[in-house]
């Protein structure tokens, strides 16, 4: 469960795309016509609610792309808890690029802070023994950013993509079963042969499938949409022979009861697909 670093090449592409959506060929017609080119100001990024910070380097990149003369001073760092009223960063320099970049920078920062804040809430309820995991239910193109924000909030990353863990889900099992009984065993054996360096996870829907999953010696077993009682029974049967992950119908109200079942992990797409962006503003403080 390593913490992902920001993939700066991908971030750079995303920032360019976001700015092009706003500026097209004519640029910011309001700012260019109303604001004097030589006007310099100070602006701040202000937390308007309690949040966990994530994405300040992305916001800085937005402004730096628009003007090399801008100075961006972060006053907190990603992963910090910011109370309402915290000044997260100060920006100094020409007014035009600050206004032009305002919405794009806030779109990145508010979204990523929202993910980090949700992540923090989930992991705080889970306690120290159970790790909360994210999923691949991310905004297309934003996976590295959103998984980074999850980690900044204190929760943990599941596989990054389809390439870094073998994961036999329900549709894989269904197709493997067309060859006859023993589909889980066959699938794990084939995966081990082709990708001996990767860990294997098997999703099961019932306690009846647990025995075959354990026999396969998969490192992880995902308990899909199981009751809390069945999760606890799976923990008893498994007895440490594999790591157990609860998934499906996971809401923040269930985190504490799932943790009490004794599973090692719980995964929730809500960390990334059902997040409210944090309330952050860019305020002009003074003319310089």
C-alpha cells in the first residue's frame, strides 16, 4: 500500500487541458479588457470550512503556467488538517494571471481537498487495525490525483490500475466457471504462472466460496456484499491464512461495525466517486 507520488507529466497535461477549456483562442476577455496589465496584487487561498489539504502543488502549477512573475507561497502542506479560516497559500504578482487561473486552480484544489477530507473521515472511524482502501472508481484521467488525495487524507490505495495486482472479480469467476468446477483454483494457478511477481486477490460472494479461495492461497480475499456476521465468520475460518477485504454497500455509517468484524481492509468507491468539493475561495487582499 504505497503512497503515490504526483505524476507531474500527467498533471501537466490535465492543467493544460483545463486552461484550454477556459481560454480557447481569445483568452479571458473580461480580465483582459477590464484589468490593467501592470496591476499587481496579493491574493490568498482561504479554507471556508474544515478540511484536509491536498492539491496545493497543482494549484501552484496552474498559476506558474500563466505567469513566471507570480510568487506562490504555500502556508500549509498537503495532508494538513485546515480549520475554517485557514489561509492555505498566498499569491503575489500580476493581477491578470491570478484572475485567469482562479477557477482552474480552485477546481483542482477543491476537488482534491474534498477527497482527502472524505478519506480522513473514513479512516478515523476505522481505527488503527483496519485500513480503508480506495477503488478504481475515479474520475477518468484523474486517478493519480485522486489516489494521491486519498493517501493525503490518511486512507490507503488499492491497486492503481489493471496492471499491478491480479484481481479475480465476479465476472472473471463467472467465465472461469464455464470450464467446470474449480474455476478459482484454475484462475489463480494460471495467474501465478503468467505473473509470478504479482499478488493475487479473489472476490467471493458467499462463505461457501471461501474454502476454494483459501485453497488457492491467494494473498487477499474480497468479501463482496456480505453481512457483518458473515464477515466475522470469514475472519474466524480464515484464521490469518489470507488478508480479508470487505467491499460492497460500504457507507461511512457502517465503517465501525465492519471494523469490529475483524477484517483487515474495507474498500469504498465513495472516497472518490461521491465526494463534495471542499469550500475554498481565492480572495484579493491588497494592491501592490
